C-alpha cells in the first residue's frame, strides 16, 4: 500500500512543480511578448508557451520523483528482508 501512495505523491508533486513553472512562464512571458507583439497575439503566444513548458516540467519532475521512489522502496524492501 505504501508503494502506491508514494507513487501518487510523487506524481502530485511533479504536477505541482509543473503548475509553478506554468505560472512563472505565463507571468514573465506575458510581459515580454506584450513588448514584441500586438495585444491578442501576445497573450496567445504567452499562454501557449506557458502550457508547453508547464507540461514539460511536470512530466520531467514526476518522472524523476518516480525513479527516486522506486529506488527508495527497493532499499526499504532489502532492509526489511535482512531484518526478517
């Protein structure tokens, strides 16, 4: 049961990291694209960039955290096997 909970927590944390990347990219991107492009186009470009970067960061963070959880669970299993 602990394995599944750890995996869910790892994915949820990865999604949270992706959402933070989305918000920062959207805020900064909106300011930058406002200066370079006209009004509606700048908002679309900023939003598209933020969505893509948020998804990318979320996927990478979740993948890295899941790898860490898998290694930790394997170590715990080895220690508990020695203790038995």
